[in-house]
C-alpha cells in the first residue's frame, strides 16, 4: 500500500509543477511538444528535420533527455538552434521539475519548445511536463503491434508519427497496421507517416505543426 | 529521502526472491536467460529462432513480459514449446516475484528457461530475476550510440546480441560501432551479430548457448 501512496505522491508533486509550466507556456504563447518513443525510433532525427525547416521562421528551443551523454543536444545544436541536454543519471523519464529547471534560465522568448524524452515506451506516459501534446513515434520494423502492447503511452499521446517509411521494402512491417493498432487504443490520434531519411511525408507534419503554432500564438495576442 | 529508502526496500525485497530463484535453478541445472532490449529490437524473434533449433534437444520454457497482450507467448508457442505470458498491467519491468509465481507451477523439468523482459532499456537493469545472464539486444538502425546512452543496462548484461544485420545496407548503422560502444562500457560482454530474419550469425549464438547449457548441467550431475 505504501508503494502506491508514494507513487501517487510523486505524481501529484509532479502534476503541480507541470501545471505551473503549462501556465507559463500559455502566457507566452509557446507551443510545447513532448516527444516519446522506444530508444531508436528516430526522435532526434525528427527534431533535426523539423528545426531545419522551421528555424528561420520560428524561435525554437530543444530540450533532450537521456540517461547519459550529451550526444543528442550536440546533434541538434549543429543546425543552429539552441539545445540543452538533461542527463537523468539513471532515471527512466523526464519529470516536470527537470524541465522547469532548464527553462527558468531561458526566459520566455520562444515560439516552439520541443522536449525529447528518454527513450522509453512506459514510464514517460505517467509524467506530465506541462506540454501541449505528447508526440509518439513508432518506427517501421519495431513490430506493428507495439501500440497494443504499450497502451498507456498511446492513450497519453495526441499525435502518432510513424517513422522510417524508407525501411518498408526491407521489413515485414505495414505502416497501416501500426496506424490501425494505435487508433484502436486512441481514436483521437493525429497520425503522420514519414521518413526522416528521405523526407517523405514531412510536408504534412510541418503543415500541421505550423498551424498549431499559429493557433497557440493567436490565443495569446499579447505575447 | 523517503523515495530513495523505498526504492532500496523494493530492490532488496526483489533481491531475496531472486536469490531463491537462482538457488532453485542451480539445483535443477537449469540455465536461465533474461532477454532485455528496447521495444522492437527482436527479442521475440531471437527466442523463436532459438527454440526452433534447440527444442528437440532440450526441454525449454519461455516466459514473456509485456504491459499488455499475450501476442508474444502465442508467437512462441506456435513452435511447440511451452510459453507463458506475464502481462504486467503497467509495470515497466519484470521482477523476481512475477517470475517466481509463474515458475512455481511448472516444476523443475527444464534445461533452459528464457525470460523475455518488457521492452525497456532502463528499468529492467535494476531487477535481478535470478537469471544466469542478462542478454541485451540492440538492433541495427536504433542508433549506434545506444550502449553509451544506456550504460546501466550494458553493465548489467553478460551478452550483447546485435540483431537485424539484414538492415545494414539500408541504414547508416555500423554493427562494429555498436559493439565498440558497448565494450567501452562493459569489456566483458560476449558479443554476437545476427539476423533473425536471414539466419546469419545464429550458428555462433547457438554454439555458445549449447556450451553454456552443458556447463550448467555438468555442475549439477544429480539433476
């Protein structure tokens, strides 16, 4: 029983900070995405392709989480956007406090903050960071039934990006099966199928993201 | 502070059951492997290929862990070996108690027990199940720096299987880079490079496994 109580305490402390983060992002009209997936589904590649296209039009800040190394922040910073790494030192997810601590320093001068979570299809589902949306990535070749095996993450997400379309000819994977399995768990998902390697499908993703950026900004005309 | 204490309590309770599991497996000369990886690296495929080759020579039992669904146990049982699913219902790892509860029923009549853990490169590293070895899978295309990003799991493992060699021509991935990154963290790793799809490299894996099965059995001539 004690274990459950403690878990609830940790989650409720997290929730308070997440609410404060969300209010701050609302005040500044900043759209915040929380990218979640297995390790290796291509979160960093999606961030790279996205910032390459949008960096001249929008002020973008990227927070990347990993158990260890600053590799991802370095990969992203090469494209000329600000990127900071959170090395969790063992923790299997980012929490609202870690994100808050990084963001206190940067002020509010951003249109888009992309948080790339620790590669983990389980634990990050429980931790609200104050984001507008969780964006779940599933890659071709990971197993088309992944969404039904990890339903809490699918339920917690607003968007599904099916990545690595370029590998379809070399695997038994069917992107439409991944999509159908995900929609069974969460029919409200917005779904995009892309290849970060070839660029296929990224235009639809960017169009949707641009429209979300405009909506968020329009709701806060003073920002 | 309380959080740390509780984590230690949970781990130490787990450790007691793991020790009992390990003693039981020693008494019966049963080799136990704990397969760990990201979701989608091919744990179930490796189990399938392994049982296809060894099932007529050894008594094999398979335990598969997932948040939800019994898909994996069904996939494995098709090959004519006994397989049981543990649906963790949300937990991000298997623990020694879950494994113990499944194994109490089966008795001791097995040469090889393969436990396929929940797809997660973080949390299962902390939970000893009483296995002889953790076998870590990393797939081609997941990102060659995965081992340095998830060092606790690499340190906890005795074997690294680099899977999906068939995808090398279609990705920027270099299996030798995955191997080098892993050996930097844990120089004692036994490394195998395979494709469960084409069968490439499986002969060396099977040869090693057969030798471990003989060694374990020889240490317990009464079993």
